[in-house]
C-alpha cells in the first residue's frame, strides 16, 4: 500500500510538473501561433503536404514560441503575481524557480532554432531567433513604458506567417509578406479588445496597452474600427496575388466585415461585453481566414 501511495504521488507530481511546463510555454497561445506558421508553409505553391515536415515545423515553432513565452513570464514574474489572471502561473506563484524556467527557455529556444535550420533553411531559423528576441527582450519590457508596445509586439506576432512561408519557399516573396500583413494588422483590434476586457488587471501591473492613456475610451474604439477597415483590402491581397480563388475571397471578406461590425458595436456601446465579443471574434477570425485560404489552394 505504501509503494502504491508513493507511485500515485509520483504520478501526481509528474502531472503537475507537465501542467506547469504547459503554463510556462502558454501552450494554447503557442499552438495558435504555430498553427498560422504551418498553414503559411502549406500555402506556398511549391509545397505539398508532408507529415514529417509539418510535424517538425510544428515542434520547432512550439519550442521557439514556448521559449519566448517562458522568458516573458520570468521577466514579468512580479507583475504577474499582481494580476488575478496570471497570479497562478508557475514562476509568479513560486511553484517553479527562475533558474529552472531559464533552463527550459534556453534549451527550447536553441533546439527550436536548430530544427528550423536543419530541416528547412537558415533564413527561417534566423527569423525565428529574431522573433524570439523581439518578443522576449523588447516587447515584454516595453509594455510598462508605452502603448507602442502593441505595435512592436505585432511584429513577432505576425512573423510566424513569414517564417512558415520562408521555410517552404526558401526565400522571401510577396505571398509571405501578404500573410505577414494580414496577421500584423489583425493583432491591433485583437490586443486592444483583450486590454479593454482586463483593463483593471493590467492597470495593477502597470501595463499600458490601449492606444489612449485614459484607458477604454472612444479613441481606443475608433482605432480598433480603423485597423479592422484596413484589414478588408489586405484580405483581398491573396486573391490579387493569385494565392487563392474567389471562394476564399468571399470567406475572408465576410470575416473582415463581421469583425468590423463587432468593433463598430464596441464604439457604439463602449462596454466590456462588446470588447469581449471583439476578443472572441478575433480568436475565431484567424483560423477561419487561414483555413479558407488553404482549402482554396487544395481545391
């Protein structure tokens, strides 16, 4: 009985440790980021589906993104402890030591970049390393300084699309920049909606992510509307550059208009409920758009 209890305790401890690693790398967020990279890779005209390449790209992306997220939590451990939504993260709560988190971050980052260079090409590996650096060491500390952090953070947030494209194309071409632009602009209403919903939490931590220094204002809502309007012509670029057909153009345009309407409602109502709808709508937007482009290529 004693051995069984010890075994159960060991299994529980291992499960808890795996859970902490998942939180450290922000598994759900990392998965979403890597998803856009894999789809962008598969959108390259010369690339055909190969399960080994897809799995290696996914693994490399999860390692690099997980490394960046781990460093983010190490740097922000004190401010994370002040916010309800982040206080239970492993480093902020003290369940994981800073040295252990740094060990994971360094090993994951190095292995992830190596995989990109080994399986794909050096350019995609360099882009991956640059994205990690920009997110972890520029965007993360800038969040407490100025709302321009959203602009800076949108670059590593959109680079996975370019990384995936370059991994398949072995170079830069318009298709990669189109996908980068689409994900880059999408992030503004997305991040501002999140910042609106958790404004009080962010305020306690000293984060300044809304475009207005006064917080959730008409100006912030107008900015969300304007950036969503910009998404409409950008969404037509895959069709213009021959990356997709009429079917995906219709889907992407409909998704843009739906997101725009949600931002307009936020402007009219100026409440957290409307901001939350923009936030969830933006979560749905990206996979719908990317999968529509991929389905059009497959057909």
